[in-house]
C-alpha cells in the first residue's frame, strides 16, 4: 500500500477499527482491546498497511486532548474543589508510593538509579484514555469509586510537568543552568493564569456572540478552536496538551453552552480516541519484542504486579472495600501514553539509549494491552457485588398510619401528601443506595422486601390503616397485593399500576385504589400543552375531564371483558375528523358500546398507557 494514498489509508484504518471493535465487543472483550488488536494487525509489524505509525499516533493524540476536555466539562469547579483531597491527597500518595516501589523494582532488575527512576515514573502514569473508556463502557464513571480513580488519573497527568523538569535536571550533561529553569517555570505558570483569565472573562461572551450568528458550523469550529488553542498554549509553555484541554473544559463547565460544546466535540473525540488506540497498537515493535522478549516479559510482570500490589495496599489503607481495591489495582496497573513523552525526553538528554527506550516503550504498550484483559478476568473471578448495609436498619416493630412499600420517585411524592397532613408513615425499600440518599434529606427508610410476610409484619402492616404499594416492579407489586389482601384485609390497599393490563389485574385482585403511573401526569402534561396553545382554562378542564371520563368508561368495559382492543383496531383504520367523534363503521354496529368510548386513542396506546 502506498503511503501517499491518504484516502486508502483512512478507509483501511476505519475498516480495521470497525471490524475489530464490533467483533471484540460481541465477544465481551471491550472496544479498547479491539482497537489495539486492529492497530497491531494493520501496523508495520502486521499486514504492513501503515508504515509510519508515529505520524498517526501524533495526530491521534488529539483524541486524548478532546477526551480530557469532555472530562473537564463534567468537572465543575465546585465538584473539582470537592475532590481536592482525592486529587492532591490520594493521587499524590499514589504517585509517590508507586514511584518508590517501581524504582526499587528497577534497581533490583539491575537498572542504574537514574534509569530505574525514569522507567518507574513513566510506568506510574496510567493510561487516562484507556481507564476512562473502560469506566464509561461499564457505566460507572459517576460512582464514588470511579471518581477516586479519576482523581488519581488527574494527579498523574499533572505529574508529567515536574517529572519532565526532573529528567532535565538529572540528565548526564545537565548543568546548574539547565536544572530548574525559572524562566520556563514562570512561563508555564503564566500560561495557566492566562488560560484561566480567558476562561473567566472571554470565552462566555465569545460563545454568546457566535450563538447569535445562528451558524452551527461556526459554533463547532469555535469549540474545536478553544480545545486545540488551550492545548497548544500549554504545549508551547512546556506543559501537557491534555492538561490544557482539561482546564478549558473546567472553565467552560459552568457555561450555558456546556451541553452544546460537548455535543459538538463528541464525534471528533470518539473517532480520534479510537485512532489513538489504533496508533498504540501499531507502535508495538514486534522486532524488539522478539529480540528482547525475556527482558520485556520480566519488566511487564514485575512492574504490573508491583504497581497493582502498591495500589491495592493503599486502597485498603484508605478503607476501600476489597472489591474496590482490586478494581483500582487492576485498572491502574498499566503504564500510559505520557510514558512515551517521558521516555522520549529522557532519551533526548541521554538518560536512556535507543535500545532501552524501545524496550521500555514496548513494556508500556504491552501493559496497556493486558490491563483490559485483567479487568475481564477480575469481573469473572470476583463474586458479584453485595449491597453494603452499613448505616441501614431493617424494620422491627414499626407502626404508622400508612405503610409505604417502595420509596422511588412515585413513593416520595406520595409520602409528601401524607406527611403534609400529619399522618405517621413507615417506609420500606430494597435499594440501599436510595435509602442512603434519602437519609441525607432527613428521611428514615428501612430496608425490607415487601414480598415477604415477616417483613410486612415487622413493618407494621397489621396495624396500618392503609398500605401503599409504590414499587416500580410489576411482578413484585402483584405479589405484594396478593399477600396483603390475604393477611391484612383490614387495611385500605392502594397500588401503583404499570399499565392498563396491570391495572385490570390489580382491580381483580381486590385493591381499593390503583393509579397508572403515567396516566395522571400525562393528563397534566396534555392540559399544559392546551393552555400553551391558547385554549382557555375552562375548555382545558372540560377536555381533560372528558378524556378522563372516556378512559374510565373504557376501563370499566375492560373489567367486564369487552373486546375493546379489537374494536379499537377496526376504528383506527378510518380517519378521525373530529377529536371526539367517530364515523359509523361496521365496528360500531358490531360493538356500539365499545366504539363509543374509543374515539380518541390509537390501539397501541390503549393497550399500554
């Protein structure tokens, strides 16, 4: 393949990425491994479709830049300030501890002190791109456990700045003037201050001006300009491009244009990040691996094991549970993309020779490939996460005028009406996270499964005047209703129903009141829409009342077994010229009573509203 044919090259890259990622995700191996494998397959040491992966990797680094910009958009200053202890406390200890442990490992492997330090610190800087992608695919990026991992990654990204200065200081030919160059440090600090000032006083007015132009492509171009401009400013001042993009994201996180910026940048981020992973796979020099496989295998095993052990120990010391500690240890066990920057800088000043640089680079790339495999194995080896019951009470001898079973959004609103009138309420639920969240707002919720008779008795069902079944699980609601009717017939029984079919089942089971979870809110929504369209309050109330009456009539027919749905399907084949009038059809002749109350909704909506 000719390197000059850029179009063919792009088709090859896209094809390899799409095929490999689709295959690997179908196998449950994740997209990161798919990209890495595709890059290795088409790189110079595979099929040879790409002869110079370094040039692709250089462009693809913009994917990491855009990725950290989006991370910054989600890290509002208040949230970032709330994580300061994790970032500058936990993160700093993580870097220092792992750096010391891995430097000791390097010395034991026979490396000179300066080389052992550089090799160790490069490996300490985990791959932000890979770890964040895995957290995102697992859907846990916003959990407290993931936030602690992200805090560590942010500090590791910040650490590249002093590490590059240290490399220049310990270089064999370094002089006093080449050590800590105060002018460069002042330049870097000035660049950060300038970026912050631009974010506070310039960016928002700029986007307001561009938004008024109503040119979508201009907004997209401006979003990319902000990201790349911040990255370029940081790079020219000797700092990390990714850190510049992250700061720009944080500064814009409070902007009214935050969601628009994220939507504009997201497609570029996804493509370039995938290209970055492809480039990493292509960069694995199989010639070096073949000639130095014993050394590389030893380095990979020792560095990954030592870093994982130190990370696990620190997590346990900081009182993380066993499961969180294992996941953190595996997710942070690899080296990352900033290791390439550190090793290149060390090679440029004579700390690393070309051969050792290639060996350490191969070690990092292989560790980046192995880490996702380790996560997959961990998910299979660790038992399923068990709910923590710390700070959560189970019911015992509760008493209340009303027993609420289920404290989700529905149950919370129900409780407000009862508490506002002074009724005593006992509440149980099985979602431990929700129970903890409710406790922060002053609600005392007990852990209890309403489908169990012993739990209902302990929750005061035998003395409650009313029992409200507010769970969002159809089968569980039906089981609770049956149990309450059999064991506590004295109590008024109210239930949240899933749809019309479920509502019929609940009425037949003997509930006193059932409310479909979307019906009343949909009526209120429809009424608000009519008012916005200029319909008077009187006409709106009349229309809503008629819809409610027709629905009630339809529901009564369903309880008697009338074939409402079949009649509705026949009527639906004819146009409806007026909101509440239905033309005479054969269906009316066959079933006039059903047709009379089915003039409004299509059959599918009647079946499950």
